[in-house]
């Protein structure tokens, strides 16, 4: 059962007291374009709006059942402030991105805003009851070649015919004009999208299709689904920023002695030295990609701190980064959304929030909802107009990434006209997936990401700083784009690696990739083994054991291990055949 409650005033908010049995609560905050478009700092926050938001947070959390889920719809600024007021009283799980597809801003002299979001919390910390099996993204037809936009590279036998797994980036929010059969698997239906017609309306209220997906995700087995619609009568805009005509003096200290260096040392220690010499700032662009506290295998750094220790450490270097940024400069912080919310709370006190940029880096199959995106926080030292070199256009999500289709589109002017202006949702840059493209570093960034940041938010000959130098990608991309750089790196091994790659760039214009080692080939192919697993699964009406599989087809285990070092992994292919049979 669905219950809708509209919050117009404090009296209507009190009605939440009678709500004590629910499986899901969806709080829809009213959207103000001022909260999206204007620079924000806590010094200009609307105190009355924050008080109203706090009342909503307290009432909702108080009435939330232990096994219930809480979804909160709003602008990035609203969600940052909502999470700050939650203050870890319930468990944060996901920042779900909703790409409004050009509805917020048609044209902009700054980076265009295109995303609003949904925060997902639970009270008991468990996501086990979320129905991700039946809640999926529909398959979509490429607007150019009519194939599925998901290029499975010959692995369509592993596709769920009912759609792709749900990730935390929802960018399919267009009107559907028709359905066609997949060219290879006719049981797969492909939606045809009208990329000129977004599901979002002028008032930016949450589309019914999004609310239906959320409700399907939660299900109604344990009680009510409660939709709380907060009106503008009760919650005003958070951002009270007003344009000013004052200007600031830009001091340009001599930076020659820092040009194109990698300093070995702890970033906090080195930045503290620099702030004493350059209290008015030194860098035009600061980019930080810290360890994410995910127990990655760094050589010198412990990536497994307590949450309190990690946040304290981050706050220290964040404050130093802002101090070292020139008044006219920009700051970019990359992290997972959980820590992005924490970083934003710190930055909102000392800098100006511009965009929560979504780097949709392709999903990895983990978690109930696949974590597809990284948060790239964009702040400036001042509320004045920062450097922004516009003009970049990218393909809309209705185009696939097959090489053949991309080549066809590049030769056809009509497809070039379909490109869209870059916004704060970046879906066209993917993580480095193959070892042949990566150095010996656990978190190496793609050059395309750093090229974009440097090209758009700095000018020729300006100084770029990265406190976590790592494999040297920031320095390399700065050089390639005619900028100067300064990096700090705590690990001598990574410092040596980055200096080698930077030296190659200075000599040849780019880094040199060594040929990858040839893999030992098996007499079998992945597709052969996976289709045989599916065949046997349908016969047995369950996934086979490894022994059953090997014995049935007289396979050599050693040959399977050349493809699957953990041979039981091949058996997972049986699940999709059983699932598709029941759809």
C-alpha cells in the first residue's frame, strides 16, 4: 500500500508521528534552481531552510522502522545538507544519480548542471531485501546502429533478457517511442528513446517513472510505501548567494622553482611548508585523488583507517589544498560518494561549491546496486566566475560505444549534430580495465579524465597541483596540455615511476607502453565453457557442480584453469540461463 503525505507546514509534518509501520519512505524535496546554479558557501546558507530541513530529518528518522529504507530526492546541495543533518544516525548506502538530460540548463557559461540525486539509507544497515532481481534497467537501442547500447563483445549469452543490472547512475530517463527486437537475440526487447524529450518537467519534480522504480526496488512485503512530498511553502531554497560586484587582487607569485617537479614527502608536511611561504595561494588548479580507505594494496600507505581517523586526515589536507589555491583558482576532489559527502561538508565552510560532477566510470558487478560512479567535487576559492573553457560536446547515452558505430558516426554530419554540451554527468570516460594499459599502481586514472579537467578549468602555462602524485598522470596531462605542475608523493617507488613516465612525455610527447605478456592459451574458449554450463544447468534445472560439469563434457580441469584460475567461477554462467527461462 502507498501512502502520500504532503508537508506544507509544521502541523502537516507532525502527521508523521502516526506512521510507524513501513517498508520504504521516499522524501521528495522541492527543487530550487538557485540551489543548483549559484555558487554556495555555508556563510550564505538560508538558516530558516536549514531549520526546516532538520525538522524533516528528525521526524523521518524517528518514525523509520528498523528494516525500512529511506530514499531522499533533491539537488546535490540539498542532499549534502540532508546527510550532514542525518549525522550518521542511520546508515548511508548510495548516492543515486538522476541525469535530467538538459532540463536544468540549456546553455551555460560555466559547467552545466544536469544532475539531481537520491540518497539511499537504511536503519539496520542491511540491503538484503532490496529486489534487484526484478528491478532492472531496460535494454536500449542505439540511435545510430539499432544494436543494444550495451556492447557485450560476443557475450550476449550472459545477458538477462529483462534488462541490465541496476547501478547508481540512472540516465535512461527519456520518453520511449517504441520497442524493437535485438538483432541477435530476438527475446531481448530494445527500447527506442526520444533523446529530445526528458521525463523531467519544468518544476523538476521527481518523475513518476523514477518513483515507480524505487517502489519496485523496495517492494511492499513488509508494510506501506510512504511518499512524503515537501512543498515550497515549508522548505525554501538553501542557497542565499547574491552576485556581488567586488573584485579581488590576484597575486601571481613566481613559480618557476616549482615547475614540473615531483616532491618526495608527506603531502600535509609539504603543503604546510608551502602555505607559510605563499599565504595568498600558489596554484591555479588543484586536483586530489586520495586513497579511498578501501584497503587497497599501496606500498607505503595504510589504506585501512577508522572512519574518524580517515575523515580527520582528509580534512587536514583539504584545508591546506584550499589555502594553496589562488583566489581565482579551482579545486577538484575525487572519491567514492560516501567520502564525497564528508569532503563536501568540510569544503562548504572554506570554499564555494560549484558542481557534484558524476564520473560514471562503468559498473562493477558488486553490491546490491552496482557502484558505477565516483564523485568529483568541483569547488572554487572565490564566488567569482572561474576559468572555464567551454565547447566540449559528447555523445548522448542513446549511442553505443562499438568501434564500428563510432567510426560511422564520425563520418556522418547528422550524427555530429546530435552531440550534447558537456554537463556534470560524465558517462564517456571509463576506468582503466586492462593491465596492459596500467602501471604498477592500484588506482591509476585514465588520461582522458585528467585531460578534460586540465583543459576545461585551467589555462596555458598555469600551475597544476596534485598532492597524491601516484603514477604521475596529473603531471603528464599537464605537460601534454601546455601547463606546469607540482606533485607530492609519499612513496619513493611511485615517485620514481611517475618521474620515468614524465620524462618519457617530455621526450616523446606521451608515455611509452610496453607490450603486454601473452597469456597462456587454453584449448577452450570462455564462450564454449559458459554455453556448456548453461546447457547443463537447463538440463539439471540448477547450476551444476564443477565435477558434474567436467565429467559431463569430459573436460580437462587444467585447461579450464588457464581461463579461470578459480574454476568454480565458470559455473556462474548457469544462473543467467535459468533466470532467462523463467522470465
